[in-house]
C-alpha cells in the first residue's frame, strides 16, 4: 500500500513542457549572513509549445516574500505555500519583480545560499535555486542572467558569479558591488555566486581560435600553495577537449572556487565551478597520489560539463545520465590519455585506469543494481532527485556511452558527438536525442540500444564453448539473462545489444588471429561480437588447438560473465592474456573464488595452517616479480577485493566470515611471499622530489602495498622499522599516510606516537585531518573495538556533523571499510547508524540519505543480522523528517 503521507512520486512519462518561459533575469543580492535580500526581475512569456495555463506557479522553499510586482504594479492576486508562489491570471508576456529574503547563516543543508568558513556559496543542482528565489526551477527553462552582488567590502572583498565581470565599484557604508553577465542562456541549476575573502592563482591561455582566456583557482589565502595541480589539470582539460572533440572554452574567463563544506565532489556552474576542497587542494605534504589523480579527473569532469551539460543540457532530471554518464566517460578518457602521455608503457597506463574505473563499477554499481534502489540509467520515477545521483547514473551511464564508442569506433563516436552539438547546442534534450545523433551520424539503427536506458539490473552473459578437434572449429555461445534482485524481482523486457569483445589464447599464450565461419581470411586478435539476441552462437574456424577464451576484453560491456574457468585456466590467463584488463580480471576471479571458499570454511571452522593451493600463491608471486609489468599493474593484481564486494558475492552476506577469510589470505600471501615483499619494498623507492607522474605513483603504490603486506606478516619487527623510518622521512602524503596506516596496524606505542605527531603536524590542514580520522576508522586490528573508537573520535574537538568531508572520513569510512565490526552481532554498529542518520536528517538530509543507504542491502545478510538491521530501519522510519531519507528507508523496506 502506498503510504498516504509519503511525498508524491514524480514519473518520467508525466513530463510536460513548461507553461512559461523566462528569457532574461536580473538578480540583485544584498548579501548578509543572517538575512540576504534578493531582487529578481524576470521577463516571462507563455510557452507556445505548452498547454495554456492561466496561472504562473513558481517554486520557492524557505523564502520570505517581501514584495511582488507585475509589469511594475504591486500584485496581490497571488498565493504562497510550502512549494512556492502562485500568481493568478497572468498576461501572455510580462515582467515580474520579486523581492524576497533567505537565511544563509542557518542553512545547514548546503543547498541554495549558505555560508562556509564565513564565505557565501551557492549550490543549485538539482533544485537549490528555489531556496534563493521564486523561479521556474527546472532544467528546460533557460534564461540569460545578469547578477549584481552587494556586500560589505572588508568581510567579502571578492564577489563572483557566472560569466563575465562587467562592472564593479564601491558603495556607501563600507559596501561594494560587482555586476556579472552570462551571455549563455542556462537553466537555474547552473547559477552560482561566491562572496568572501579569497585569493586566486591566475593563468592566461590562448585557445584554439586564438582567443585569450583568464583562468582562476580561488581559495583561502593559506591554500594558495595547493592550487597548482588543479590549474595544470584545467589547462590540460581545455586542450584535451579541443583536440579530442573540437570543443573550445566559450567564455572569456573560467573560475574554480574551493569550498570546505560541500555535499558532493564538485559542481559545473557555468564559468564558475565550485569544488569540494578535497578535489582542488594538493601539495606533496597534504595530498596523496590518489588525491592528485582524483583532482585531475574532477577538474576535467567539471570542465567537460561546459559542453556536455551546460551548452547542451537535460530536458528533465530523468535525463541526468545524458550529462553525467557522458561526462564521466569523457573524464575517464581524459585521465587515460593523460596517464598514457606521461607513461613509458602507454597501453599499460591506460589499462590501469580502466581497471580502477571498472573496479568501482563492480563494487558499487553492481551492488546498487541488485538492491532496493536499483533503477535504470534513465530512472522511471523518483521521490527526491538528490537520491538519484547514483553509481548507476554516473558509472553505468559512462559504460553505456563507452559502448557507443566500442560499437561505432572512435571516429564514428566523434561524428555522433559533432552531430549532437550541431543539432542541440543551446537546448535541453533527452537521452533519446543523444542516441539518435549517434545513430544518424553513423547511418546505424540503434533502436535496440535504447534498452540500456530502460532496463535495470546487471545483465549476465552465460558463455559456453566447444572445441571440435576434427573440424578445427571453436564455437562460443553467448546467452544473456538476468537474476532476480532481492526485493524487486524483474525480467528483461527484450535482449540488449551487447558489444562482447573476445580473444582466443593458444597453448603458448599467443592470441589467435580470429576468423569466423564464412569469412575469407583471419582477422584481428580481438573481436567485438555483437550479441543482440537472447542467445547466439559464433563459430571460429581454423583453430588448430584448443584455446582458452579471453572474454569481455577491456570490459567491453557492463555485464557479468559466467564461464566455468578452471583454476588452471585462470592462472594461465593471469600469466599470458595480451589484454591487460583481462589479466587483472583473471586474477580477481581466482582470488575471489579462493576467498569465498575460505569464507564458507570460516563459517564452520577455524582457518589454520595452510589451506591454500600453492599454485595460486605461485601465480601471484610470478606477477609480483615480473619486471616487464608496470608496478601500478602489479599493485592492482595483488590488491585483494574489498570485504564489501566479497560479501556481495555470497548468497547470504556474512561480514565476519569474509573478514576472517580475507585476513587469512592476506597473511598467507604476506608470509609466503615475504622475501619478495621485502625486495619490492627496497627496490621501488622514488628518489628525488615528489612527482605525481604515473611512473612514480605506480612505484609508491607497489612499495606501500609491500609495506602493508609486511605489516601483516610474521616479520612485524622488520615492518615496524620500515614503517617508522618511512613515516619520519616521508616528503609526501602518500608515503606518510601509508606508513601511518602500517603503524596503526602494528599497534602499541609507536602507533599512538605517530597519530599524535600526524595530528600536530596537520592540525591546520582539514583534508589531512580527514585522513587522520579515516585511517583510524578503517584499521584492521583484530583486537580493536572500532565502534568504541569511532564514538570516542566523534567527541574529538575536530569532529563535526556539519562538515560532510569529516562525516565521510569517520562514519562512512568505518562502515564501508570495516563491515565485520560494523555488523557486530550485538547490534552496536546499527545503533550508531540509527543515531547518526537521525542526527543528520534534520541537519543535512542529502548526506543523511547517503548514510541511510548503507543499510539498504539488509535482506542480503545472515538471518541474525538481517533482523537487527530491519529493526534499525524501522526505528529510523518512526522519526524521520526528510523526504530524502524517507525515500531510502521506504524502498529498503518494500
Ligand atoms: N553535477 C555535479 C557533477 O557531477 C554533481 C553535483 C550534483 C554536485 C548535485 C552538487 C549537487 O559534476
Ligand atoms: Zn557531473
């Protein structure tokens, strides 16, 4: 039964065009922390494309209306409710002038206009603009903005908004103003303003057409030394988008501003990107290699939105993946090209990037797609749109875009992009429009491809193979199907078009030149088969000996491959596959299989002695020692799947058993290969000053993995010495935090001393203090009561629920990094979760909903845990306020 009190659900198929359009808007802000006044003058007209509607309904939330004028005359024929403002009997075209107030200082939701460290920021995606003023707050209403900001000059010397600065000056009473104009029509979710005491790193560049552009990265003064990497990334991104897609920066100036309190990673506001400090600030002392890589990716991502998202935007929020899937794909390609350009082995550098992307998809998106929040890349309905900024929309969406490129080739994909911009520049469009452009630019019928947008769940591809020695043929049968998800059994509506890349590896480890029946000559080593039916058979001819199939090379589609590889075949592929992604995948399959068997065993008995197949240890040892492989790749192969991923692979998730199994295998690999780990540790030092190059990053990653294994080995005294020395001598955060992690793992006085030192050293660096919290919350020490520790740390003066990064560092890191302790059988983890979800629910609903999601898979767990999780969900439901959290809990409980 639908809950009659629950907020209404919005359905994709209910879309109707906006009854009115807004051509221009002039906004004036009197910025005051307690109460800011906003004056909005808009030119409106009836939309010829929409059904006639006598009244105008504007969205508005938490606003106070001060005055309303229609064509200059005070207007009383209006009504205000929680959703906004209705103006009755309006003419066909008119000017509306609204004066309203909002309260930035008391706004803890971090949506709309709010304060962070005393500076003003806005966040309008998806529906934050309505917390600033009354408006048609939907992405298909695109207006030209002129913005005047007025504020106290001493407190807020810098006043920024979208577009170009056209005027600035002083005003009486210590105030000043700035006037900005954005020449491009945009939806309200791309509006932004920033006001505060900030400084900028500046660069001037010349773009493709010869135009000069001003680039700025705005931060607080003490962070200016941490802006260079973001600036470099921005310049690279600008050049890359010109070279790869022919897309040029369209504004005279492009600004990035860092903010400490932010719900997400960053935001692509037109010409004024606002970033979580975590994705801007880096210097060698405070940022790790992953931070450097993430900054490059996110700076690229937001910049690329300028075309994919801003110039061409979304018709409605169901089309979110139109901009996000495409832009994630673009940032992935950018990172891969950057890594390849800076690497000795370009192909290996690309593969390592691909592995990282797929790892996240498999860990996060596959789980999402099998749980109560499962939804298609283009969702059918939502209660709160903020809950649909998901791994499915972003990561699976990026895989869907990548499949066009796999099917059409790089050039074909580029032609599709060109046609897309040619047709839709300046418009708000749908995923169908994108698919149509890809199809028509390549004269291909892509009707079947639509199912990737409408079908939820991860497809399985069952593979059967048969070698006919007499006929020298090898047949591969591919069958696509779904498995029912837990509380939403579903089936496929129709078969998907799946690009399935395959290679056949002969007994010497060489790729065969593939020839399908009916073809005159052998072709390439990798073949993209197009699976477009429920089941299809492909027959390869001239196959002299029985090969081992290398399936779904480079992860050519977001599916799960089911094939009965023997351990020996996986060991063989791990050693020989020419596709580096599949080499890694073979290793992961092998190790996952081993860990799941160990977990089942751990549920019954103690894991003691050596329970492992020596050939598996040998196979991993050979990878570790193989100097022809990049250190980055070796690190990826030797990194075990996370506990969350492993639990997900069980019929009934048993976090304790998974933890025991994983720790056991870690120790076995640590001890069996301890000599190699020591050698690796000694050999992969990076002499010279810190550089975030792919080569150095790979060396550090492998070296620090060695340190981590050594700290799990019998040689703990040796590990302690190495960790201590590395901690003391480190000239960069990757090495220092890895050493601290090892010291924490080894425990005792050295751990306490290092933690104290780290805190002192970085007391004034919030992002480093986040690491201090996270490293403690994710430690794997068996005898440590982490729930107790997390509670103690929540009372630390540096902890606050108001800062999302801090909450993620402590609470989210603990829950996802240490499932065995979170799922304690006494329910203490769930009690913590209930408290914090409810505490955040009123403070910051968006963050609360993300925390709420960490229990959505409760049905997947063993009965004893499941019951307690159910109770915890019911407890939250009983006192939840926000529709954000309610939607998550409602769906989890269906
Ligand atoms: N649109 C942002 C991005 O993907 C993400 C975001 C969504 C940020 C909602 C804030 C609020 O780049
Ligand atoms: Zn994005």
